[in-house]
């Protein structure tokens, strides 16, 4: 959704006529313009409200007059921090029981990787798992089939995430071995469409996409040593 379309829709919905739009009014307005179940929260910037939508986090001034779309960065430190994605970290952690995790014995940092079993660079990252773990980096996987929901890749990844031994199933798939399909049933507890939707909110457009603990999104493969340097881990 382009910001111009969003702003025009909000104008027609009457938001700009509000002297001071409270959270309930903001939610009602966003529902009117087709944003389902928006979550309105305070933001780190005084005078702005953060609104979580299926397209990501957008910002609205408290008087309802201004709308900002796009990531909000804190550049006060050594490295810019994506505050928009930081607001979504709780949603990432809420899926921790659905992640396929390769835990470092001496854990120093945790990264969450949106992966696709048909992605060459995802294979490369996975092949170097021991290197990440040896450096103290725990890798947590969420599914992001690049061909979209309903694709053959999505069906295969749905099967992997619902096997008794997810790690072995993923290891086998990353080696190119055949995937045993499982029927969707009450026993299929994990729905990877939630992973995919969260990836889109975070701005994932390709794989591997690496989310750091502070919400920073790093698109693309990073070898273990480079990843450790980014995370501030000393060898």
C-alpha cells in the first residue's frame, strides 16, 4: 500500500478532522480503510503512535494529522537500530515453540533466520551451522517459502515443521533429500503461514533473511565469522 493511497483513504474516513485521535478512534479508522486488527502502541518518538498492520509498522501523529510509512531508525548508537522491527520482536519470540533451533553450547547471541529449502544461500548458511554454533551463535529458523503460500515449497516446509524431529527433517531437506508429505490434520500443529506473514511485516523479501535480537533485519547470507563480527562477538 502506497502512502498516498493510505493518506487519501484516511482523509475520506475523517481522521484528519479529529482534534485528538485516541487509540480507539485510530483503530476504528484503520479498520474502515481495510487494515484488519491494527495494534496501536506508543512509539519512541514523542507525539507519534506506532500502528502494527499486516504490511508492517506505520506511524500516526497523536492528533491524527500526519502518517509516516517506512522504517524508523535510532541512529544515536554505533549502528542504526530499526525501531519499527524492534516493535515486532515480541511477535518473533511468540513463535519460539514453532522454530527449528540449532542452539550454541556456549550461547552468546541469537539470530532468527527466515529460510527457504529451495534457496541456495540458505543451503550454504545451513551447511555452516557448526561454525555459527562454535562462535556462540544460536540459529533459530522460521519458514519463508519464496514462491508464496500454496506453493509446492510451502507444502514441503509445512511437512518439515510438523514432523516429530524437525531438525533432522530440515537437515535432510537442505541436503536435497526427498521430503515425506504429511496430511494436514489435528496433529499438524504448526501453520507456517504465520511465519510468512510475520516475515512480510518485518520487510523480508528474500532468503535467508536474518533478524537480530534488536529487530535489525539483515537480508542475505553472512558467513559465521562475518556474522560474529556484526554481533560484536570476539573470537
